[in-house]
C-alpha cells in the first residue's frame, strides 16, 4: 500500500476535468458566472493554490476556445482533448497522460464543476494511504480521487465502464460528508442552489 507523500519527495499533479459539453446545463457551464468568477476558475483555485500541488493540468474539450478565452488559465497547464465526445474516459486519459509526462507520482483528480470543493476535503483524501483513494459522501462516490504510482497509468488505459468497475473495486473510500456536501453543477438550477 502506498503511503501519502504529503507533497515532499513526491511530484503531485492535480488534474481538473473540464472537457464536457454541458448538455444538461445548456452550454458551456465552465463559463457560467458564480460569485464574480467563471465556474471553472473556482474549481481550479481549489487545487492550484495549494503549496502541496506541484502542477495543475486542466483538460478542455467542447467549447475549448471559448473557455480558454473566458477563464484565466495562465497558472495551469492546458490540455485539449480532441475526442471529448467519446466520453469522460477520453478526457481523463488526456489529463493523466499529461500528468505522467510531467513525472507525476501522484494525481489529485477533480472536476471542473465543483466550485465549492473544500480544502478539508482535499486534505482528508490526500492524507489517506492507498494507491487509489476516493472521496465519498455517505455511500455516494464522488471526487476528488487520488491515484498513486502504477494506478495512474492503469486508470488512464480504461474505458468508462472499466474505470467505474475498477474504482468500485480498488478505491479506498474516505467519507467527507461532514466537511463537504459534494455539490457539483449539472443544470442551471444546481448553480442557483449554491446561493449567491
């Protein structure tokens, strides 16, 4: 079992997945205004500002040009997934490949539509030993997910169905429901529910 490196002697890369079309939202939710900033920027800031994250990779796909023009991305590595329409596995593979190219020993995987991701949630998941660690909210699996060592390449090679099965089997669950509601934004009403 892998022991967390706490960022010392371990290259930790955060991967923020933001390649989706936003069909249920009605368009590019990455650009939706929330508390004075684009939705995606909140998700980026939750990980990019951490001193124990060496690099942040943001995966864009649908609406990539609009998102790149509308969101401040100077402090991150942008990866464009041309095959975003093949499902989440394509954008995940693109992000993990970029992390591996940069020498990642550990990947902190988050979603671009989680604007209220809390530092306490990230801390708890990162502090948990294991090759695959996943935040849960009660019995509901969520994000972030931490991949360490060989698990990074293993997950990158899986399709969507295989990845779900792998995580269900291999991930060590960490309940974060007491510190994080796990709110993500799929529809405009979800954004409204987060409050002003």
